[in-house]
C-alpha cells in the first residue's frame, strides 16, 4: 500500500511521520514547499505536484484546511482517480463530503471520510480518535493505517455522518473554552484561589479534561505553540453556524462565541492557540 498525504501543516506533518514510523510507504504534497523540508529529512518524499502524487500512490489522505482547499487540490487538474482511495480528514460539512464522494466516484475513485478528534499531542501519543463515514469495510481495511496515530477508530455510518459528529464535537470545543474562560476570569478578578475552584470542578459533573490542559495557558497568558490556531476555530465556528441554522438549531450562543473569536483576530491572535480567546474575555489590565 503506497500512501500519499496532501497537506503537511500542523496536523499533516506529524501524521506523516507517524505513518512512516509504522513502516508504511508514504509520500507527501504540500503547496508550500518550505513546510515539506522537515519531512524530507525524515525520509518522506515530497512530490512537486498533486498529479504526480496521485499517480504514484494508492491511498490519498486529505489533511487541508477546508472544502475549497480540497476542490482546488483535486479538481483543478485533469486527474484520474481510477483504483485510488481518497480519505478526507479535514473539517467540512456533511453535504460537502457527500459532494466530494459523488465527484470522486464519477471519476472511478473510492471515497470515504475520516475526520479526527484531537491535535498534535494526541498524534504524538497515538491517541487521535478517528471517525469513519463510509462503508464498514473502510474501517477494517484501513485500521492498521489509522492505528499509526490513533487508539480509537469508530465507524459512524455513511458518508456525511462522521462530518456531522466532527462539527458537533468542535462546537463543544468552542463553547466550553469560552465558558471556562469567563468563569476563570471572573474568579481571578475576585482574587479567589483558582486551585480551590479547580478542585471543586474536577470532582463535579461539570468537569472536562480540556480545562486542566489549557489552564497553564490561561494562567500565564501564553498562547504560543498552538495545538489549533484561533483562525481555524473561527473557520469551523462559521461552518457550524451555517450547518446548525440549516438544521433549524438556534445559534445565538454560537454567534456570541464567533464575535469573541473575531475580536481575537482583530487583536492579532489568529496564529495563537484557540484558548487565546481568554485574552478577549478577560483582557489584561
């Protein structure tokens, strides 16, 4: 099995390394050649074009920013997908995923979706959660590949279902981060012992592990070395608002979070970790 990975960014780069370490044949393509240099040092070949990568590989992983990036990569050249499997791993809408499936099937390729929950630390620890939308055989056939960076692979259902769960999970990331930032900011302004608050929270049904993971960021106001940049959270939140509205879900709460994130980008936080919305909710004096 020859693997091709398109998108050597924050997630794609460490995923490619883990796949290589699991003794798969893997090559990459990245639009920005500079980002591929580290992977070449790991013995991972970098193709100069998408066409070259697709011609040389059997299975192509898409780890790019959004639906538009996917279509620009796959459909701007006259590419053949015959006998190729395309695995979509980015955060896109269910309908977008179904459109991709239809287009690739018409070009004689096989498509399924496999968005992931987790970020770079989970890749390093092989603890990403992979959500499969497609056929049950897809999970079985590619479980060894996914196990190179995951310890939990879940078959969700047909194409589109995994994308829907991914959006629902990312909504919790955005909302929980904003909610925790408000509570923490308020207590710090009141000079309340944060550790006592955390001790109570940890023993309650309200606790989420992400609160502890991001606590040092908040306390030190250090949002460098992002697991997930704030600009990407804004992209996802906008996609969620559109999708939830389409489903008749009231998005007033999420629209408030979007405003906070937009203000964060206005404050030059776009490349910082998404937890930097704390700087907007509890601005430094």
